[in-house]
C-alpha cells in the first residue's frame, strides 16, 4: 500500500508541475533601474594597423653615410612598436615578365674588394636612422652601393608582433599581416 501511495503521489506531483495556468505578471526590467537598452556610444578608438613606407636616399660623406627619416604626423609610433627596415636588394621577373622586388631585412653585410660593408639601422619612436658601417674608407664605395638606395620601413604594433610566428624576414608576410598592398605604399625621397 505504501508503494501504491508513493507512486500515485509522484504521478500527481508530476501532473501538477506540468500543468499550465494563466500567465503571470511581467518581471522587472534589468538591475538597478537599467532596462537593457543600449548605452551611449563611446569615442572611436585608435586603429592600430601599422604602416609601411618606402624611402629613397643617397649615402654620402655630407650625410656621414646615414639617412635620417623622421616619422611624419600621419604615422604614430609607440616605444613598444616593432620597426623593421628592408633594403631593396635586387629585382627579378616573374613568369609574366613583370618586375618583382627582392627585399632583405637589415642588417645586411656585403663582402667587397675593400672589405666588409654593412647596411644597418637604429630607431626611436620619432625616427629611423639607416647607416653604413665598414672596416674600410666609405669614400671608396661605388655609386651602386650608395646612390638612390630604396628602403622599406614597416611599423608593427606591439600587439601584432608579440607571440606571433610571423616571419619578420619576409616583407610580404609582414605586409600581409598589416593588410598593406604594394600599390598603397608611399615612396618618400630624402635629400
């Protein structure tokens, strides 16, 4: 008899729980008087995409075999950003006969008849200084090593470079990460 009472009690409780009745009153809107509506729009944030630019200049005794490029107001560089400089080393042709640039990440060392020549750079968040170093008199360099040299400067936000498996030696990988296309890169000629 106890089992029958227990089974009937459970069945009755189950039927009572599953029955629908009239709908109750609506609940309260949100907490602390907030009704769940959107808040006021904030200010737009800074778009941290990075920047890539090309510069062209000639190394000479007058500029102490260095090219100083100051970042313009349009390029904001932070102390934590990564600044990379690539030298336009050569050009080749693709299968369609179109020119393809070959870039090398600095520093780059050349072995010349006079000795070792190195293209190197340093930077701050204000500028990039590209310079030549050698174990011989730089005045003996051929014009091909000094005149109208083209460099590509890439500024990567720290967030982009940290913990990344990005191959920094490949300028095209860096440009892809920054969503920069070749035709959008500005060339600045230095005096």
